[in-house]
C-alpha cells in the first residue's frame, strides 16, 4: 500500500521532467492510432474484436471523436476501453496509451470493411484507419435445429417447484451463456413441445456482460401447467453451435428435469 | 335480445325533470287562473281551459329525445369481415391461478388462438383496462403482428389499479370507424370490487351498434391473488378471493345481442363457437349478405305527434314558447342529431377508403361532442387521403379535437404533421405554438426509475478520449448511421404498449377503493 503513492509520485516526476525537457511526443503528431481486427478471418456470426490503440503525447488531454467509428454489416457491442496507467516509450517518444474496443459479429459473408474514423487530439486531428475482415459462410452439415450460433454455449436449467399438484403451475428457466451470438437462439421449448403439459413461454431476455470479453446471457422463462398426474420428464434441451476452432458443429445440452405432479389442488384454498 | 329500451338513456333524467316541471307549472297556472276568476266573477266563473295539449306535446318530444326502442327492423350486412376489438382485463384479479398458470395467461392464449381463426377480411384492434381503459392499437388486418403483441399484455400494462369495465369499453369503441359488423370481445373475469354493473358499458356499446362477446376466465369458486411472494389482502388483512362474475359478463353480452362463453377450469374455451359468434353478421362469400333483426329506434313518430299536438293547440294563436317547442320538435323530427353521421357511415360502408367522407364523419362526431370517435375518423381520413391538402385538413381537425380532450401531445403531433403537409397553414402554426406553450408549462413526468440497458448502442471512448457527440450539438445521422441505429435498437414492443397503457386520463385520481 505504501508503494502506490510512491509510484504515483515517481510518475509525476518523470512526466514533469519529460515536459521540461520537451521529449513528450514528437512535434508533428500529438496522437498515433492503430486499428486491428482479430481474427482477420471469421465466419458469419462469429465474434471478432476490433481494437483501436491510441497513443497520445504526454500533456495532450483533450481527445475526442470527430467522426465516430461505424461498423456497417456488423452487430457491434461496446467493450470497456483499456487505459495503460504507465507511459510507454515507442520510437524514442513517451506516450500515454489507451485502447477503444468493440466486439463485432458479421451479419453476412464477404469482404467486410470497417470504415476509418477521425479523432480530435489536442489541437490536431488524427485519422483512424479502416479495417477489413474476410467473412466466410458457415460450412454445410449443420444440424437441422441449428440457429446460427457460433461459439461455445453453456446451458443451465431450473425448475421450481419440481413437485406440484394438478391444477398448479411450475416455472422453468433455461439460461444460455457464452461469448457468441446467442440472441439468435429461438425458444428451445415449443408451446406444444411437451406432451401433457401446457407451456406458456414468456418473452426471452438477452443481456450482454461487457467486460474484458463479451459474455452473452439469454434467458427463456416458461410456465408449465401439467394436464395429468405422474412424473413428467422434461427432456434435455439441445442447442447446436459451431466451433470455429475445431471447424465442427457441436451440441450443447442442458440436464433433464422431472416434474412430479400429484393430487388435485382444491380451489380457492389450495393448500 | 334484451337490450336497453332507450337509445339515449342519458337524457332520461333531464327529460323527466323538464316534463315534470312543465306539468307543475301548468297546474300552478291553472290554479292561479281559477283563483283569479273566482275573485272577479264569483262561483259562476268559467273553468279555465285545460292546457293539456302543449304538455302532451312536451311528453311526446321527451319520448322522442330519449330514443325509444320499439319493435325490430331488418338490417342487411354484406361485409366480408368484421371489425373486432379484443379488450383485455389486465386488473390484478386476472393474475389469480384458478385457470393455471393465471387467468391472464389463459386469456392471452385464447386471444392468440382466436386471432388464428379470424379471416382475411377481419380487422382487429387491441385494448386493455384495469383502473382505466386504453386503446392500444388501431384496427389492423395484420393479425400476425397483433398476435405478437398479445403475449406482452400483463397486469402492469395499464397504470392504474381497478376494474373499470365501462372505461375499457369506451376506449375500445373508439377503434370503430367504418360501418362494418362491430364486435367487442371482452376477455375478463368480470369481477368489479366496486360493483358498478354492466348497464352503462352495455348501453354505450349498443348505441354504436356493437355486439359484445364476453369470454369469462376464472372460476365461481374463486382463487387468491398473488402479491409478490404472499397473497393479496384487503384493508382488514383478509386474503382476497377473486371470483368470476359470470352473471355480469352474460348480462353484458345479452344486452348487446352478443354471446357469453365461460372458460373451463383449464381456461379453455370453445373458440370455434366464439369465432362463429364473431362472424355472425359477416357475409359468407362476396355478393351474399346476412340479414338480422335489430331493435328499431322510433324517434320520428313521437316527434311528429308532438308537432301535431302543438299545431292543434296553436290554431288559436302562436305563443312564443309554443313556437319554440314547435321548432324543437321539428328539429328532432328532421332527423335527430345523428342522421348525418348515419348517412356518412352508410356511404363509408360502400367506400370505406373515402377520405373526404371520413373527414366529414369526424366533423359530425366532433360536433356531437364524441371526440374519441371523431379522432378515429380524422386519423383514418389522414391515413387514407391521397390529396396532401385533405390529409392536412384531417390532421388539423385531429389536433383541434385532441385539444378539446386536453391531449396536448396528440395535438402537437397532429399539428406538426399537418404543417409538414401544408407548411403555410397559419391556423395550424398558431395552434401548434399554443400547444407547445401549454406543454412547456406542464410539469415534466419523473424520469424512468430504471432505464433500459442498451448494451448494443454505440458508446464512445471512456474514460478517455471523450466523445464529441456528448459535448457538442448532435449532428444529423447519415442514412447508414440511421440504419445501424435502428438495427441496434432492441425491438421491444412492450415499451410501446406500456407507454400507451400508462397514459392515465387526467380525470383519474388515485383511489382508495379496492383495486383488484
């Protein structure tokens, strides 16, 4: 804990010396930018990262968009930027370094271009170069119920309560989690998909957890109303997805659940 | 059909008071004349002439004004589809679980399946009510789009608590414009803790020739109402048990020549029968027509009788008030207040897309004071008008009518649209400025407590560099940016519906009455 103030003091000292000596950035450029897209080749729907590295001269505080980046033909999700706390030296010049990031999902195959942008950097403007991504369609051989999900999926289900009486309902959650385009997944349980059970689907919700990586969570909620007594098996749900690393289609499955239905609820005082 | 006996029952009390008051005045005048005669001429004074004829004329005029329904007349319909409004009860009692998982779940499912049974010629609108009623969508033949909206209706849609069926019916009736078979389908448990009855909504629906088909959810045994993790309790901390009021729903249907269908314990209905009931007045194929008997409103005979009585009475000299009464009776006889409307509606039956006729219909309705119906007609006229000038006029009239109802937002939008079509319309400019000034003086609503997370939206560098858009004036979007922005916006129709549902009429105040 003692080291932090000391390091901060050292940093201020270095910066003051740099400013005094006039070595903070070259006189011709107050900012440098570099754009990269990783990976440079991807499948339709696969997540790729667009990163803009910004080097600004020490002493330059005002950096803002003159022309914000655009991502036509992509679904773009914002990711938190990264700021390097320490100055770096590149080509003999000291810079402050930060990164602007997006997760991109290509909507169509082809050579997709991310146009350039423009930054105001101190009193100058700095060009941000465009980038190109080679997007290929997904290969043949997809399972029939494949919905276009690229990237791993984890399936979690919850049934509450798992024991009810006839005339009552149970809530069933299906939560999909992964870094891919999970918003493409349709309801894994059809309203007429369970024999002897009325299924009432609620509107699915999609949440994006933007951290160092992007995590997508898609939640499906159902009300299940059994029409007969006994043990009702909810079959394991399957979510096909494409694994770009292994170039293969895979199936994510959730655990099977059993809903036990016994007795008849007496209305209105059904307990 | 055991519908209401009067077309305009709202006049009944006024007419009774006027007729009764006139009778008292006549008796007093006659008594005074006898006393004066006796004082001047003694016991042999002649009895004053009974002033009975004007009073009888007044009675006949009063009867004509309330529009008695006597006998039936045959109505012929050649329409190939019906105009249907699905009115959802979204009060808390609809969350009861006696039709598992809840009455509202079952009502929504029934509505979805009913939409699948309606035909290409049908047009459907959605409405909802709890503490007040709201029309959520206009009539549309895009039944698939409506089916996607139905699952979004929940008990928090309408901003006020309660079960004001009359308000719901009134809002739903605002959807009807053209002269086609009109059916209002009420999906409800029928329960109203305030026990306001169904006479008022039934009369209102019957007045605009709308049949009400009621679908009753819940059970007569009743069920408790969820309240978070517990059960809803009343002021005395007793658990509230909500029961289906099948009698009220059946009566509402009966009074409007409709039909009542009760859901079974699983919330299921004979939807084929419901669909058949909705299509009762729909011609099976083009060129054919359906005939049915409807109650005949007899205004003219009573007005004519009043006219004749006054004419008889005034043979000896026309006094001022008798002349006035004569004029009034002639006015009533000449066609009553709604004859122009009926003529236009008849015309619209043949040419439903006649924008000019719709405009005139709106004007007639506005003059009658029926602003909600007038607005529907103006909106329809504006949508159908090919002539921009005509559309601008309809929008201007829509704005004026909205101002009459103190709906400043609607008025503002209408005047804006009118000016877009007719930029030099000084009246629209003046009204728009007035409306904007009125809106500016209004207290702004509180900000939303929980803004919708918008992770897909383009955010800018943080913590640095700072976005230019955040600091400076917003620049116009390029077409590509606009397209991307639209794509990034989550298609959340529930927000739109909720926005409609939360529009609480200014007349409503928080109530301490039970509100489930």
